[in-house]
C-alpha cells in the first residue's frame, strides 16, 4: 500500500493524468489539433521539470547522508568520492 500512496502523491503522475484528460476533452470538444499539441507539450514540460526537481532532491539527500556528522576533512573526501 505504501507504493500506491506514494504514487498518488506524485506530481508527475497527476500531471500526466491531467494532461491526458485535458487533451481528450479538447479532442471531444473539437478544438484544433495544434492547440491540443500545445497543451500536451505544457504538461510534458511540467512532468519533465518535476523529474529534474526530484533528481536534485535525491542528490541532496545523498550528499547530506554522506557528510552527516563528519569532520571537515572527512566531508571533503566524501564529497570528492561522490563526483
């Protein structure tokens, strides 16, 4: 159940779902394909941007864990090892 809960809190998942629904609704309303493509691209950019943000959070967590409670010289060595 933990994986399902995490998925339901995912901004990337909701962005993909809302983008898909928006394009389907626009298609059913008969709006131009060019407009549908632009809306789909906006949602795609949002999903990609959120993926990059999540990647940055993961890297920050790894660096924090590697340097937690270490002396300055040890921190420098741990940061160098992560590069």
